[in-house]
C-alpha cells in the first residue's frame, strides 16, 4: 500500500472554495478502484493548513487516480489558492 500526504496552505480568501472542491475530490476519489482511503483534513491550530491523506492499493491505482476527470478538473484549480508551495510526501506501509 502507498500513502500520499499532501500539505497545502490555503489563502484565507479561498477557504470556502477550497473546502467545496476538496470535498468533491475526496468523495469521488474514495469511489475509485484501488483507493483504500482518502481524506482532506484541516489543522486545528491554523485553519489555512490542510492535508490530503491518501491510501492506495498500488501505483496502478495512483496512475488511474491522476488521470480521472475529477482530478484533472479540480487539482489545477488549487494552485491559485496556495499561500505556500504544496509539499507532497509518499510512504509505503510497513506493517
């Protein structure tokens, strides 16, 4: 299993728009084959800080995900909302 964690800092004026798009993306992504889990979470300390926490069966599932209509439509909209550069880390489940 592969876990992807994407950290995004969203400009305050875009928070409502970001939340709506993140919800749509997460709901559609959870329905994809090979998606083990997909959540968008917001920091309790700083409402601008968000994480996408994604769990995928394998690389094929990720490749499918990034080619979906919802991903290719929604994700490009996020970059205009970022206050800082997005940080994406990938992990493999060990246990």
